[in-house]
């Protein structure tokens, strides 16, 4: 099923009955209710406002600010992610057999299609994350020096690791100097997020560990990567991060996304409070304010002047773009849309669209894996606990793909039922899946229902 835009009359009558039944609710809550009553409708807050009469009570909804209107969203639905082509990515050298395609369908941005036939078992490309994040299950290995903080490789046992620790905090360990310098460069463990150098990030790091807040880890690492390049005067690299984050990766405000959840009206207040607190931790670690947090500000300035003399202060635009609450929510939304569970954010992988019957497999294979030499070939066997892979992903063909076919992965567990997949995809990724499997299963369900009725 796809989104439909209700006519003015339809929306008018729905808004009227919503208002009659809920005389004191604010517009945001009513809009959430409308989305529950009419899940297929694409209605923006702006349009909805034209049809709804104000509440009779003086209080408005908890998050009744207008939705983010940054960027190019002329579309009617705030949930449609903003996305673009990545000029930094040389796809023809990473994956010569595929190309990017922009789909001119509402809600569907870019995707990848095959240039030639691809066979089962074929390796299409391999890629390391540009922002590495780790599943909280791995934290015990990371803190007990058993795993590289950058590439997530388990150090060989039983020999004690010859790993390279961080020079300043000794809390993280790396396979070698190469992984260490990558961690500094990418923000996995750069100066800003190393408690041995920037004391003000301590609270944020322990929050991430305690709350298993992987999404927040991702947001912090993106900002830290940008800020380090910017402060060191590596302008070109800072601009590249900026372009990728705000112009290329699909993103949508986390608040807009979560307003899709059925329970949103009941949790909105708590969620907003949680986000405010987390946002403050990020500010304290990466940009404390002199007015609101003078102690942290002083300590952060000392850290900065130890790094480099005369770093220019952030401009108003830089403050707004990277450190405002709205930007924080957009970064959080970006992580939610693009993060691959096994390793973080990948520049090319994030181009892949969803299908409930995907034709690709994304694998974290061991370092010694080599691609098959004859095709078609068997898919690599499932991993055992002892053969953990790294966070370099390998994209492997699962079903024969013909030229022009779109390459797809599944964003959700394929074992879920149609309805479960549907709710997850709408709430987490903002679309109703209309793939062949969903259509087929819906027909089957309707048929079974009909039969049951006939029996009774
Ligand atoms: Zn460190
Ligand atoms: Zn490593
Ligand atoms: Zn589907």
C-alpha cells in the first residue's frame, strides 16, 4: 500500500470529528490520532492545521512546534526523508557493476541498480564504515581489551594481545597503528571523545555505555569527526563531512519519525525530556556554552588550546547546524535510517533500499575470507562465535540480478509477519512497504479470512 493524499473534504470531515471527540487535545496529538485512524494518509502538520479548530483548553500539545522545514522538503509529508547523490563516492571504482539511480517516486529517493547480470554468490563490493559504531553486546570485549575499538576484530587468543592502546586514556585498544589512526580520523576515538584529553566527554561516554545508546554514540562521532577537521583547519575534509551529513545521507527528524508510533501521544513528553538531556551531554562534551556551563567551557577551552593555538570560535551558522536541538534530532534520525547493525554508517551501503525479499546479503566475514572464483557459488556459511568478522561489510548476491534491476536489502527481520514488518518499517523508516512479498501475503491473508468466514 502506498501513501495517498486525502481530499480537502475528507480531511475536513476527519478533522472535525477528531476535534469533537477530543476537545482539549493539541494539534500534534490530534495529528498522531489521525495517522492511527488513517494510516495511508500523507498529511503534513501544516495542512492539518488549516482544518483543525484550536483546542478548547489553554494548553497545547507537548511537541507542538512546527516540524523541521530545513532543506528541500516541498513534499506534503514531514516524514519523507531528505536525500541526495554523494559526490564524494567513486562508485565505479568501489562497485563497477552497479550505478546510482534517483527514483522519482514520492518517499523513495535514491537506490542502486545493476549495470550487468550479477550471479548468486558474487561479491558486489566491500566497504568499511565511515562512522563506526558498536552494538552494546560488544562493550564487554572492548573494555576488557579483547577487541579492536575501530574494526571490531577479536584479538587472537590465547596469546596476550599485542594491541596498541590509546596514548592518553588506555581505555581503548587497537589492532595496530593503522586502526588507531583511523579511529582518530573518523571520530571513533578522536581527541574530542577521549576522556584522557577532553575531560568534558566523560559524562557522555558513560551515558552511552550505561544506556547502551548506540545511536547517541553515532551522533557524537559524526560531530566529533567534523569538529576535529574544522578546528585543525582541514577545511576540505570538514566540508566533505558537512556535505555527506546534511546533503547526502537520508535524514528525518527523530521527533517527526517517532510521532508515527501509536503510543507517541503518551510518551512524547518523556521522549522530549530524554532528548533534551542527551543533547546537553553532547553540548558539554563537544561545545559547552560559557553562559550555561562556565566550568565545562573553561576546561574545554584548555583542551582546545592544547591541541592548537588560536582555533577560531564557531560561527553562528556552525553552532546552529551542528549543535542546535533540531539538528541533534535530525542527526539522530539520520543514524536510525542509515545505521547497519553490524558496524555503523557506510557511504555506499546507505544507498540500498528495502525489500522484504531482498536480493542481497550483507555480511561481516572473517579477515581471511576470499570471494569465490567461479559463479554462481554458494553463499558463505553462517559464522560461528569463534569466527567473528570485522566491521568491513561484504555485499553478496543472493538471487540472480539482471541489468536494470534494483539491488535491495531487508531493513527488518525477514522472519517477522507482514503486519509486524509493516509497522516497523513505517515507524522506523517512514514508508509503507509495497513489495511483491507484502502484496502476495496480503492477498493470502484475505483469502484465508474469506474461507474462515465461509466455514463459520
Ligand atoms: Zn583515549
Ligand atoms: Zn582493528
Ligand atoms: Zn514488503
